[in-house]
C-alpha cells in the first residue's frame, strides 16, 4: 500500500445509518473485513456498509483501532524498561484493561459479535479474555447466573454429569 493510500479517507456506514469518516490506515491493519473490501473493490470515497454493527459499537471498535495503530511494531520490541516500545506496550495494555473493565454484558456481547464479523483478531482476543476472566473460578450455577443461562438439565441428568466428570465440580 502506498503512503497516499494510507492517508485515504474511508466512509463506514453502520447498521443504524450513521456514517464514520476515518483514515484508511486506522482500520486496514486491524479489521480484515474492511481490508478485504478495500483490496477487492473499494475506490476513493466509496461507502463501506457495515450492516451487522450499530453505530455505538462501531464507534467503540474504531476507538480501539485508533489506539492500536502501529502496535504490530511494538509486539516485536524487547521487554526492556528503557525501550520506548516497552512503555508504549505497557500503555496499550493498561488502556485495553480500562476499555473492557466496565463493559456491561450487552455491550460486551455486541463488541464480541462485531469483532468477529469485522475479523478484528486482536480485539476478539481481548474480549474473549474478558469473558474468560468473568467466569474463571466460578461454579456452573454462578456462570449461569452471570450470563442468564437457563439450566435445562433435570436433577438426574445433572447428577449423572457430576458422576462422570467429578473434576469439573471440585
């Protein structure tokens, strides 16, 4: 991609009709879905429809992308306190923690779906780690309560599962 391409502006339109004007370089490196559309058929000032993502969630995804521009270089840096890449890596890690810290479950779910749809691998990893942290160390009943999952096992079925897999209930 030439430098003029990286400065090109893109228009992304969310499912609820809100249009976002954003620099090509911000999304191309993080959103494979958009990158593929640009490579296949997008010219200057083309409107890219993002029908499965609403404006609130798309704005959050784009905010995440902006923060992570250039972090591919950072991952190759050594973990040396003196290294500027190390301090940037540390800053991004702290920012990511704050980004996912207080997400309610509805927003977390929609962000996960958007990250999957847009093929944003790093964002998807961050969000799935957040879900893993939410359920870590919890019993199945607690997990059901957290995610409003109905227990559709009969007491007999549940007891049979506990007997077959006692390690899962320790």
